[in-house]
C-alpha cells in the first residue's frame, strides 16, 4: 500500500497574499486541491494524508470533499512547522501502508511519471525527485564570495520524496530524540541516519509556488 503525505501548513509570507498560498486559486481551483488531485489520479497511490493548521481543518475538509476520489483523502491537524506536520501525518497513515511519499502542497505541477519513478525506488530506499542546478552557485558571507561550488555535483531537490515507511518513521523518531534537529526536507533526516538517498529526474514544471511570479508562471 502506498500513502502520500502532503504538509500544507505554510504561511506563505513571501507570496504576500491575504490567504495561505496553498489556498490561492490556480486556473479555477485552489492550489492544494490541484496538488491532491494529481495523487488521487495516480493509479499506484492508495491514500493521501493532508496536514493543515488546526484552524483550517474544517475549511480544508470541505474543500477536498468536492474532489473526485475524495474518499481516499484524510485531513489531519499538523504541527508547528513542516517537520512536525509530516510527523503528525505519518502517525495517521494506514497500518498496512509500506511505502510513503511526502510532497509539498504548493507543487501542483508534478508529472505523474515523476511520481512513478520515485515509487520504483521508494519501495526499497530513500529517494527524491531533483533537477541539476543550471546556475553557478557561490558561498557568500557578509556579501563577499568565499567559495565557488562545482555545479556539476549540485542538484535542486524537489518533491515527491519517497521512503519505505519504516525508514521514514525511524528518521523522524531520531530527529524527535535530538530535540533541536530541524530539517527543510525529509531526505535530510534520513541522511542523518547515514542511510543513502537516491535521486530521480524531476520535471521542470514542478516548481514550488513561493512568490507571485511563481504563481503567474504556473498559471501560464
């Protein structure tokens, strides 16, 4: 059984909108609804668990109840940050689920074949969709360049990221035991265990909607 966790608690301050960015409209539908529908429609996905702020719970339940295939979607209360929200959703995953994907709520344009490619690897190990970095990347301190990195070795991580359930649970348990351990993605928690993380090629349209320019691009 395959479960998908979608943490949807971001405030979206850089979007500068009156509502959270995952609730903004994209081509006539809320961004979150579009993201969830991609996974509802994927033939290998059995359930989707969406983690949202407590105050948004009923609103999101209502929103997603109108989706085609909504019976496969569960909405739970998330935590104080992304990592806590993933942990909360992971606790709600069906007992017989063996493989878990984690996907950003504001990446509605992920391609189905990318999801499939992640799933192939996720059944046995940690994996993330990613794209090779095109720009030259420099390390800067106090507005001064300290180092130029070899971009041939640099990849920009996307989601979904996938894991055997037991591995993801172990990674989150270890992070919780570390108390001050916070990570911006789940693969970083697996890396802390010394476990390998694989990558598969993501699609270029699979952008994370962070700014108004991102939303305009997604609309086009």
